[in-house]
C-alpha cells in the first residue's frame, strides 16, 4: 500500500516518525510514496534536517555545528556511508522480525563503530538527583556515528526484540509499544484506516469468502 497523505502528524519536517525509535525511523527514510520508493535523504541538507527532527542532534551547539557542514565533502561522505549502513541495518532488522538474529558480520561492523565512537556521558545534579547524561559534541561529520551506533546497539541488544515489526501493508518498520503488543500497522492514519475501510467495503459487498 502506498502512502498518500502527508497531512498526518507522523510527518515531521518531511520525514516519517512512526516507529517509536529514531533508529527504526532511519529505515523509514526510504518509504514508498505516490511515485514509488523515495529517498528522503538525498543530500546533506536533508540529513541535517533528519538528524534534528529525530532528536539525534538536540543541543543548540550540536545543531549549529551540523548546520556548518552543508558544503563539507566529509558530510557527503558520511551520508553515503550512512545510507549503505541503513540498508545493512534494514537487513538485520528484517532477520530479527523473522525470528532470526543479525549476522556476525553486521555485529562486528557495529562493534567496530562502537569502539571508534564510544558513548560519552557526564554526571550532574538536577533537583538534588544525580543524573547521567550523554555528551554529544560533534567536531567532524564522522562523529555523527556516535548517536546512530549507540541507538543501533540498543536496538539489537534490547529486550523485547519481538516488538520490532514491519507494517503488514507497507515497507515501514516500527517498535510496538502498545499494551497488548498487537500493533500491526505503521500507523492508523497511513495504513490502518485504509485497510479498515477496504475490509468494511468488502463486507458491504458481501464477499466474506475473499476476506477469510
Ligand atoms: Zn504501513
């Protein structure tokens, strides 16, 4: 099923956020729109907007730094690597959705990136409580691996991997946070309602046989 409407609130700044996890929504940056499969990260400017919309780049300083890379060849290189990584991550996620696990090669690749771009944190007090906060101060485009690879590791090693799912009727992936764990669609607005309407129209026509 194709995604027809851009009017629904799952779109932020031209990107889909339906997955409950930004790293899964990275996979959703290549949805099937009216004109077929569409690359939503065609250039560095789009990447910058996605990083901010997804919350991967959140602090004012980090946003300013990333905005300064629009013309940087290193940023274009990073984008190319990220797109290739996105497709390998998609393969790993599809394997998990099918009850299997990611390949050893992919885990080795993620491990290598985790070692190169380790999570840096700080401790400080807020309202008398000690909290641990991730530090992300990118100095060069390759540093953008830090939040990407951190989220990837959380996704692959996280509990409830059975809740990572692909929409039953389109290419989008999501993490099911519903109480029952019975979510089937990327979103009610995009696929759910269309399927319900289609089922209703089939019932109205009386051709129950084809729905069973
Ligand atoms: Zn869908």
